[in-house]
C-alpha cells in the first residue's frame, strides 16, 4: 500500500511544474493553495455524504472512490506545501500502541 502512496507522491511532485493546460495537478498548483484547500473541503464533504448513503444501504463503493479523491487532493496539498507523505505515514505509525484518547490528550497539551 505504501508503494502506491509513494508512486502517487512522486507523480504529484513531477507534475507541480507541468503545463497547467495539460495537467490537472499542475492546474491546481497554478491556482494556488486556496483552490487546493477548496478541493480538499469538497472531497471531505463528498466522503461524508457517501458514507451516510452507504450506511442507509447505498453504494459502499462510492465511499471508497470518495475517500480516494480525498486522499489524492490531500496529497496535492502536501505537495504544494512541499511536505512529504512519509511524514504522515510516520506520524500514523508512531500512534500505534498508544490509546487514541491518550494521544489526543497529549496533542491538546501542546
């Protein structure tokens, strides 16, 4: 799984400098952080709606597709900020073996 994220991160980095008329990712970078954040917000809303539909007996595959879109646009945001997806993976890894309640309490005191 991590290989897919690494491949995507490399592709996103390569497309940052591509022609905005020929690359969706380049067009997002060209439009700037606010546009990228708008897309992240839109995708998060679509995840919520798809999950609610799935819970009511709707298309569960729609949730997967919407989460993929959210992750993709979140990774575009990380790329735009010149942040590495490995840092996110490390952060998640560091949380293993720690109670979610304890981890949140530690964040709240920072």
